[in-house]
C-alpha cells in the first residue's frame, strides 16, 4: 500500500522533459569497487520526489524505502527490493552532491530542466528577490538579520513570469538583500539572450543600484525597479500629495507622473514614474517611485511592476510545499545543496501544473497538488513479469489521470 501514488504523473513528465538524460551527464561518484547498490540517478530522484511529496527530511526515508510508489519511481531493478535508507540518502546529499563538480552540475540541471520547454518563448520577465530561511542551531554562516528579526540564512532567487525558479543561491544571514546579484542574475540573462529572447527585469527597492542599472543597459535589458523615496523625488510630485477637494471616494484615488531624474551616484538621468494613492480614512498618501527604461504609459509600467508580487507568492509556495527552507545541516555547503534540491522539486511540480494540468487546476497551489493529486492511495500488485499499481479514486479520478497522461504525451520534447 502507498499514500503517494499520484507521484507517477510528475515521473512521466520528467521522462518527457529528459530529466534522466540530464542526470546521466558526468557526475563525481566517490564510490569504488562494487559498492554501487544504488545508482546516483535513483538517489537523485528519491531526494527530489520525497520533497515533492512534502517529506521535509531524510529521516522519512526509513519508511519510504519500502513504499511501492518510490520503488516504481526508481530504476527497474529496484522495484523488487527497496530504495535507499536514511543513511545512504543523507550521504548522497551531504557528501556526494557537495562536491564542486556536482554542485555546479545541479545548478545547470535546474536551469536546463526549466528551459527544456522554453523554445519559442520570445519575451521573458525575470523577478529577483531574497527571502528568509530560519535556522534553529549553530549552522555555518547563519546570522541574525535585523530586517527579519531572526537567525537565518538569506537566499536569493530568480523567477520567470511562469513561476519557474531559474536560479537560487544560499547566502549568510546578515548580507544585504542585493548581495551577489551579479552571479545569480547575469548568467540567467545571458542564457536568455543567447536563445534570442527579449529579457525584462523587475525588482524591489533593495536592488536600486547604479551598478545593476548599468549592467542591464549594457545588455539591452529593460527593467522596472522600485526606488526608495527621498526629498528630491517627493518635491517633484509635491502638488500631487494634497488630496483634491470634495468628498473622498471609496476607491483609492491614484495619480501618476513621469519625469527625468539623476541621483548623485548615477552617470546619467533616467525615467522615474511616481505613483500617489489617496485612500479613504488615511491622512497621508501612499507614494512610490519606479526607475525604468520601459517606454509604455505610466499606468502600464506601474501595472507591469505590480505583478512582481507574484514572485513572493512563489517563494511562499516553495517554503510550504517542498520545504526548501529546512536547512538543518551544520555545513553551509550541504544546506546550499538542500536548497537546490528543493528548488528542482518545486520546478518539477510547477511544470506539471502549468504544462499538463487542465485549466481549472492550474490555479491550485503546490500544496493543493500534494494533498489532492500526489497524496492518492494506491496498491501495488506484483505478477511474474510485470507490476500493476491500482489507484484509489478521489480528486485524482481515472478520467483526470488519463487526461493528464495524454497531455504529457503530446508535449514536444527538445533534446539539448
């Protein structure tokens, strides 16, 4: 018996996207002789799918080793025995993958997995944002962060407009929100430009840096980045700060203005858009500024920037569904690997959601997918020459299962 039979759906998707081929590329394997009971591909899949099913720690491998679904997810020879126990899986994540070659290969695998179906997409919007990963011990490079008011790590993420996490890196807890943006953002931009895609970048005020503006402009990348308010900017919209006379409406009164502005640290003037909102019952208006190279109308640029908030929602999904903030290892490098494994599991679930699920299900969160699709009961029946996995009908009905499988089969596969 198994509670996770719905994981067969993302397993079919990863075959279609060529994940097995990506995992089969050269990796550093420290094992010698005949001590190779579990192929690295099986250990990798077990790490990814346990996170996708919501198991947040390798301790769960003690029970999952005999689970029929996880045996079916592995290679054919493992189906008659068991998958790895906690000790083996922990060794794989904290000893094998921390090798520099494997660490870099894991980041490339994540990027190529997302880009497998990106052929033909001409415009990519990138959202860069940081987040908090609380720790509860003496992990290496963890530190108190005054903004989050906790001892934590401070990871940095880059998402596209479809919610795929294109890059992620773990950082010490006390670094600035934009620290290390070059190593994370610029390679993603360069890969997109190499594919002939038009790239646009959105970010909050923490990334309002002249060096960032210059790097994007040299690459011909448009951007919309929030600016911290200052006296010079507020004087430019001083006449908009006073509420018009008359009875205030229940809907916010929104007024916009565009003007050229050059800060002391800038090498040239840039377009700044101001947004002033007067809300019923509030004495002072809400004022925001955006620096941008986009050429649309003021309201169009503001509407485009406001969609950046979805990146924060995707970070929350990764935390809740794949537990990528559970970084309980002592070593910083091992925790970085755990973060990347959680990101790959998140991306696989997000690709399943937006590529093959019916339209009515694409609005579900990853947590809902876990509870309604992946957490489907099943029974494995073994015959002499084949296996049958019978699924209980709940949210995942036989009709929906067949429908999703047909959508997976119709996906175009682009080997790289």
